[in-house]
C-alpha cells in the first residue's frame, strides 16, 4: 500500500510541476522590477505587479497553469519580453537594465532576445523606410511585386532559425506565432504609414490590403489565445477590412448594388448602420455590428479585445454595455467568462474609490478659462500639472508610476493637478476613468477648444500640442518647468519637483 501511495505522490508531484512555471533571479542594483502578464493573449495592466526582491536582490515567482505565457519584465522603453513554459524554470539576472538568462527556458529566451520582439522598429525593412532613397517613395506596384516577397523571405529565414533551435514543440509553436504576427504588425503599422504618408495613390489601400491578407490571414483561434502580436494584428485586420468595405461602398455609384455588396460583406445594411451611428462610438458600433468582416471565432475574440481596451482605459459605461453584448451574442463560454473577469475589477474599483476624498473633481472646472484661474486655488503650493486625455494611451501608461511619486512627496506642499482634454460628451467617461483608476489629486476637464488657454499661455502653437505633457508651477503660480520629465523616467521627475519645492 505504501508503495502505491509513493507512486501516486510522485505522479501528483510531476503533474503539479508540469502545471507550474517558475521565474526567479537577481536584480542588481537591488530594487523593484515591474512584471506584466498576458491575459487571454493580451498584456493586461491589471496583472502588472512590482516584484520586491530580498536584500540580496533575489526573487522568485511561481505561476500556475499548463500553457506557455508571455511576460514583460522591466519598465517603459527598457522592458523586455520573455516566455515562460510549464516545467521549464527560468532564472534571470537583471543587471543595470541588461537581462541574462539561465535554466531550462534560457534557450528560447536567448533566442527571443535576439529576435527583438519588443519593437517593430528594429526590423531591417522598417529601418530602411527612414533612410534616404528608401523604398517608401517607390510605386506601390513595385512595393507589392518586389519588396513584399523580400519581406516574406526574411520572415521565412528567421523562422528557419527558430526551427533549428530545436525547442520543445509547444514552445517553438508559441515563438513562431509571435514572430509571424510581429512581422504582420510591422507591415500593417509602420510600413503602411510610411507608404501612405503624403501620398494619394489611387486604389492604394485596396491593393495593399489584399496583398497583406494574402500573406497574413486571420489568426487561428489557438494563436489568439497565446499571442499578443496576433491579437494586435486581429484589430488591424478588422480595421483594414472595415476600411475596404466602406471604400468599395462609396466608390460604387450604383446605390442598389453598393448596398447589396455592403450587406453581403458585413452582415448589416448601410441604412441600419447609419441609423445607429449616433448612439455610440463608431468603433464600438462597427465591432458589434459588422460581424461579417471576420470568422465567428475571430469576431468574438475581437469583441473581447475591445472590452480589454475599454477596461484598460477605465471606460466603465462602454465596457458594461459591451459586456452585456458579449454575454448575449458570444457562443464561446470561455470568452464570456474571460470578459466577465476583465470587467469585474473595473466595476469594483469604480465603486470602491467613488468615495475617496483624495480624489477631487473641481466644482468650478467648467468655468476655468485661464491659467491663472486654473492655479489660483493652490497659491503657496507647488503644482504638478498632468496634461492628459482618456483617449491617450501614453498618458495612461505613465500614470502607473505616479503613486510611487506621490508617496515620496506626501509630506510636501505639492498638488497633483490633472487637466484632461476630453470633449463634453465624454464627461462621464472622464469621471469613470478617474475613480476606476483611483487617480488621487485635483481634476479639471476642458474640451479641445478650451484647452488652448494652457497651450497659448505656454506659447506653444496648436500644431505642436502633444500629450502627455507635464508642467510644474511654483508657489506663486508661475510655470517654472514647461516640459517636465515623464513619471516613467524614474527619479528624474522627482528631482525636478524637489528642486522647485526647495526654492
């Protein structure tokens, strides 16, 4: 009996090991490191955590589950993508922002590091776009006939490198998938931008979209479950097909034929779509109603990805409506559960922080019309001004670093003032974001025409307005730092604020 019990325990331990992934290592110099997990194939900021190592710099983190997973390690521009697989422990040493690997999973992660999957800017055909005499100015037919095959040849050669690495089957499949859609995103993003910049080629988009789809079809369901790059490409593919459907409709002078074609392509008539256009944002409407543009499984995943984006940006109302739509129309029970799990912490946070007295939406925010009136309540205090918008992903990503800054300065005479450029119709969306993200501080919202008071006071012409922008006002209400460091830049902003506080 004891013999059988021992065998059973060994089998159970082996099964548990196969369902767990361990990440450990050292951070030098000792300090916190940010770790972001993927959730349903997307990097999910709600799954971001700060790893606090021991005094020696050592840390260990265990993940449950039988699937491979991608993670970001590090912060902002210095972050690196790594791959964890069950039963293949990975040890990392993060030394002065350089990453070194050891352990069973070192093989694939050293390969991934060489592939530079963090940014498409490192791909040779993207670098070439910015060079003098680059192919961005070539006729589109030339790009399609000659450059595109070269890009695919390059991708195939890199695929062979991955194949020759002799990785475990599941690991190789995961890396190959991410690699493929990494190239697809470079083509649909950077390359498309450069080719179309300042150009007005007749039929450019139609031919280019057809070429892209021939090389990079709709990602498979299994690929969308594991690959962040595949999910980004799915969104871009939907937008391309959407653009093509509208272009063909508008170009056809025969309204009857155009209507029939649009209905066959999208699954909805243009008349019905136009009648619903005023009730919600266009992208939300198109995603929900134009299901004919994608296979059913991909359309349902695209809806979940859109919900993910709404939750990431704290859009409680839009997310709630989309969740109800997913619950009603999705045939994939797993996706429904994932959608509910995505929305739950957003709703909880919105309710939890609604009564936070450290979040103050100024009662006079609609009447604020000058820089002086904006800063008047804070005379005698240093003011850090965060110019942002709920539509601005870079603004939102840098906000993740501000709680640490606030903690460092909590005993100082400083005010964190958030000045949002959001339109009047998005007032509730703005409020939801503030409370859902526990954005402590003072809050003012101005629409696009009103926000000019700040930019004009700074002497910045409208064509140079960009977000996010960070300002620092001294105790007299005078702007002394017109372009402060971003919160994600570590201690640089802290030092700037401390200098003004000590003056």
